C-alpha cells in the first residue's frame, strides 16, 4: 500500500476529527474562549501600537488554537471505544496521527484568520506577506504536531486530564517566547530559555513581517520552525506507537 | 490455503502468559468458533490476529499476509467487530459507514451502494441520517457489523457480537453470519453463548488459561463427554438433593429451579433409581428427561479448574 494512499487516509482521519472534535467542549474552551480572554487581557489597557501588538496577538492565537484539538482526540477516542476500530483499519500508525495533526492544523489556521483579518482591518500592514504566510503555516503545523505529542502521556482516556497537563506545557511556553517582551529586551538567560521555544521563532517572523526587524535571521526562524515541526511529529508518532497498547488495554 | 493460520502465537503481560504457543488453522469459508472463559486469552488472541497488539512469539497469517510483517495488507481483507468497539455516536449511521469505507479505500460509488444495501439488510435504513447516539444497543451493534462489512471482507472477526443484545438483533446477526458463510466469507467468532456456537460453527476451539484444550467439530467435541449424560427430573414437591446424590450411578447432582439434573454413568439405572425413590417417598414425578451432553457441558469439563467430586451436590 503506497504512502500516497496512506496520506489519503490521513485526510479521512482529519475529516473525521473535524466532524467530531471541533465542537467538543474542551476544544471550544481551550481553543477559542480561553485564548480570546487572554488576548483581551493582553491588548486592553496597554499603551502600545497595533503594530507592536501584532506579533504577540498572532503568536498567541496560532499557538493556542492549533494546540487545542490535538490533545483531546486520542483520550476521547479511547473513552468512546472507537480507537480500537481505527487501529484495526488498514491505516498506518503514522497516517493515523498525521490525520490528527492535520485536523489540529486546519483548526489553528482557520481560527487564527479571525484576529489576522481584524488586525488588517484596523490598519496593520504586513510588508513581508510571503514570509508571514510561510511562517504562519509552518508554525501552525509545528504547534499542531506539538499538540499530538502532548497527548502521549499519560495514556489515559480522560480528555480533561490531558487538556490540563498540556496546559502546563503551553502556558510557560507563551511566557518564555517573547510574546510580552521582545527577545532582544530579555536578559541573556531569558534569551537562552526563549530559544528553546518554537513560538519564539514565529513571533520573530511576525515582527519582521510588520517592522522589517528580527532578532534571528529569517532563514534561521523558518529552519528552526521546520525542524521543530518534523521533530514533534516524528517523536509523537514513535511515542504513540509505544503507548498505544496501554491505551487500548 | 487456510484463511487464518496461527503458529505458536504467544503473548505475555509481565510474568503472566495470556496466550501460550497456540497454533491452529481456519479454512476459507469456515465459521470457526473460539470459546473460553473470561480471562482465558480469547480477546488477546483476536487482538493479535487483527493487528491491534504484537505477539511476543509466533505468527498469524490472514489470507496469506503476515499480520505483523504486512499489517496493512492483512487488515485490508479483514472485517472486525472488536469486543470493546463503538460507532462514532456523533455521526449518523450513513456517515459512520462512509468513514469506514474511506478508511478501507472503497471507491465512493461502491461504498454508497454497499452502505445502502447493508443499512437495508440490517434494518437501519430508516434511521440512516440519525446520529448513532440515539441508537439502542442492538442498533449500535448492527451498525458496527455494517461498518465491518463495508469493505466486503474475506475474513470477518466477531468478538462477542451478540453479547447482551435483544432476541431480534441476535437473530438478525446470526442470520447474517450464515448468509456470509454461504457466500464464502470466513468467520472467526468468539462467544460465550454455547447454543449460538453450536448452531453457527463448523469447528470450535476451546482456550483455557492461554492454551487450546480442544479443537474439533461441535458434535465430535460432544463425544468427549463420557460421564456427562444426565437425567433431569422434577417432582411435585421439594426433596432433599442429598437423597438423589446417594443413588448408585449418580456422579453429581445440580439443582436447577424446580428440577434436578443428575449426571450419571448409567442413565437407565438412574431412571430406575428415580422411579423407585418416587414410589418409596410417595412422590409424583412431574417430568423426567434424559439429556445428551451439551457443548456447555464439554466447555465446563474442559475449562473448570477443579471438577466437583462424584456425588457432590451443586445448588
């Protein structure tokens, strides 16, 4: 069975996820309501321009929305006893999880368009559109892969447990990624910590696409995002393969 | 070629051997029953055969494809109703079937035609657009069977397909199994229902504590039941079971409602003892039947850890 057929079946899995999981309570709470209030808290009362707000707003929007669906899928499938049905079907484990990543990716991309359109409507100009679009797609895929990785352990069938544990990773990442302060204004230890977060590189790209200024070089930002995306995807597939029997038992 | 070939299949969980070097073959077009008490290794075996878990040793070959070397090719020819499976309750019956058809790569026109036929056959066509959430247990199980058949599998695995279902759904599913068998589909069935196994299966394997203890045609298995012939008697009023267990030829007495089942080495001698006993006690016999050993008797004989002593009364 060719990889093309398997990619096709990944899209079927993604379609199933769209039908079933986009409107689940935890996804709405963690993917829409929560980031909305966080964005409101981030923007209101701060005496800075929309141009300065843009990287942080887009970074948070993409990060929270693209990591909202992934952690919910697997525990939900295990709980509703549909996971074994999927595992029995002629779909490779990698194709199965790629499908879940794609569902998270489309959710992140779709929802993040709303703040983007609002900011553009308010007069923010994106000067480096191609860089921003490529960065947005890469970052959304990277965070979607991260969201699948976050659902690996514990191999539970309680979605709320996975959602809460994933939040323990997601929130610190936002604080170390230059959302609230540009990377160049952080102390050296802060810059070192922020360099391990993929969100840092998207924020840097978003800032460059608006102001033409970036802390890292643009090829480096794109390469690191790509590297993180591939690493998250491969590691999550390997770990899911390992823990799948426990989840099914 | 066997549709299913199992060679020395073994699975351990920690130090516990759930399945221990089992080997058997299932011919193409055969309905094969796989029976065993809870925890005997039935579901672990079926999960290894369907590629859900990897065996520690041995191999399973489905229609010529090694399940663990060529899992996708093997899974492509299987239809599966897992014991712990469910349909997507958020989706309609129709969309559940479309989803499964797409996962098995069935072309759109074919999967729509098959889905229509299956929903008709299983009495779900009227509810095809309703979310499965509102379906009864029997309807859900019928839908799961439809999902397992959407790819027209060569080998169908059914893990307790009628467990806890109403009579109508059970009968429908059993009829479909017979129809599938007539069209050449190989069926691998696990069940707790001995009557169902007896009526559906051409051969039966009995697994106990991870090992296969018997494998043969149901009627041949029943011949293994020397000493399991029994006499069932009901008196007009209650009598002490101990009095019956004292009969010369009786090995064991079981009280079943208002009846006693007497397992005996000599059925005729036991009938004589019963009639003599009734005369002496001034009892009227309400019913008296001789019973051939059932598959259940064989199952109990082969799987019971310790058989009751001769003459022991089981209330």
